[in-house]
C-alpha cells in the first residue's frame, strides 16, 4: 500500500500548499506563526480522535522518543511558512521538495537497500521533474516581473534571504524524513500509529506556546475561526501526515521522493483554482513527473 499512501499524501500536501500560499500575507510578519497555530490545533484534534477511536497504547515518553524527528519536521515547516511570505521571488516550494532525493540518498548510503533498477529509474525521473518544475517556476516569475516592470523592495530580491529558506527547509526536512525512515522502516523503533500521535501532539504543544506568544507578548489579534485558508491548509496537512507515516513505514527510500512530487500537484491545483495558465514548459516537467509515478506504479504492481 506504500504507493497508494504516497500518492494520497502528495495530493493532500499539494492541496495544503495551495492554501498555504493563499493564507500567507507578506504584510503580516506573524503569518507563519499563525499557520503553525492552525496546523498544531488541527493535528491535536485529529490525534485525540485517532487515539480514542483506535485505543492505541500511547505514552508521553513516546513523544520524547520521537522528538528528534518531530524537531526536524516542525522547524523545517516553520521555515517553509516564513518563506511563503517571499514567494514572489523565492525559488518556490519545488526546491524545498528536493528533500525527497536527499532522504533517498541518505537511506541508500547508511542502510543496505533491496531496490531494483525500475524503482531507481522512477525515483530519478521524479527527482528530475521536481527540480525541473522549480526552474520553470522561477523562470516564469522572472518573466512576469519583467513584463509588469515591478519594482520590488531590496529585502525581497533574490539573494540570501530568498535562497536560504527553501535550502534550509530541504536540508531539515530531508534529515527528518531520513530519521523517519529509520524509526518506521529500517529499525522499526515504533509503530506508525504511535509515531503519528507523537508528532501531532508535539506539534499541538508547540502551537499552544506560539499562540500564547502571539496573544500575551505580541498582543496580536488572531481568531482561529476566521482563518479559513490557513484552516483548510491545516486540515489537508494533517490528512497528508496520516497517510505519510504509513507510506514511510512500508518503503521509505522510494516513498520519500514520490511524496516530494506533491509540488507538481500544488502547481496544477494553483493553476486550476487561481485561474493561472500553465506554460508548455510546465506541461513538460509535469509529464516527466507523471512518467516517474507511472514507472513506480508499474514496479509496485509487479511486486504485488
């Protein structure tokens, strides 16, 4: 089921990316923290329902045990949310998703992997497509700015700030996914259910502290019931996380790069719902990723 879970994760996170973009405001210097609060709140609610429904044997120490993974994920996501404020000149979310390739390389180096050439080919094709969509997105952004002759504040121009966010995200997320591969697949340190609860409750605790910081220290006006886009993003993020742990628990080295292709779904969804047009270059790189997904699907069917 790793292939199906990976596709469902990519679809959910692609949708979440769309609403993250809509819910991020470059004028609001706390927009990234508000997203953290919304995601943590939804994850905490989901974790509680999931725990009660499945009656999982879960202990507080499991959160401590899983903390290294949670740390990388939560920090990388927060960095990603900050970067969304500079989307107009960042290298875009697809660059962040090169983390899937980083994870696959790390797992291949540190653990003996039983993978055939078809799986390797699929991963290579998808990775090329993910990098390709980043290049195309950046080219389209530059083209748009030239046509509109937009003057941009120097602090938002392509430089250290714009480049650092996606790179930092990719490194942290790659490390977190690598750790997840160890916890859930390679060494089986804990079950997928336990890992899911540990991560979601950790995120919820972070959200509580961030909310207190915004309300008590920064005196920021923030009503969670009025944050529609951030709320939808949080729901889709949590949905993706649910399927993600089961995909990683089954076949981490292949699932990670496949899940990273959610940037492709994000581009497609943003063009559908935001009425933006896809260029021929977009269609080309999307086709490359789809070919990679089909290759992995065929390989998975052959194994079954």
